[in-house]
C-alpha cells in the first residue's frame, strides 16, 4: 500500500506490507477461515474424539479476538479503496 500524508495510522498498520488489493483480500479471507476454525467445535461435539483432536481450541477467546480483526481489515480495505491508495501493478 502506498503511504500518503492523509493515510490514517490504523489503515497503514493493517496493510503496511501488502501492496495489492488482491493481497488484502487474501489476508481477509484467510482471517475469515481461521475465525471459523476458532469456534470451539469440541464443546458442541464432545462425544466425537476426532473433533477435539482436529479443533484444539476449547474456549471463545480466539473467536472474540478474530472478529474485531476482520472488521478492522475490512474497514481499512474500504478506506484504501475509497482513497485509491493501492500501488499500480
């Protein structure tokens, strides 16, 4: 991302090492997938032993952190799109 004088710090920190919109979308979708992994599935399927071996998270704290991060990345993406701050590739 191209750093301009009017770029807010929260936007710059979100995409400081990402140069393209495609890279930002990959980051956001990767976070969405990890958020689904962070759902404590072992609490819902306690009778299935394989679920607790694959899904190691057994509380809601990771999910509670991931949702604000996705919102931050999404709002930052919208700001960069609106202000056309992506580098020309």
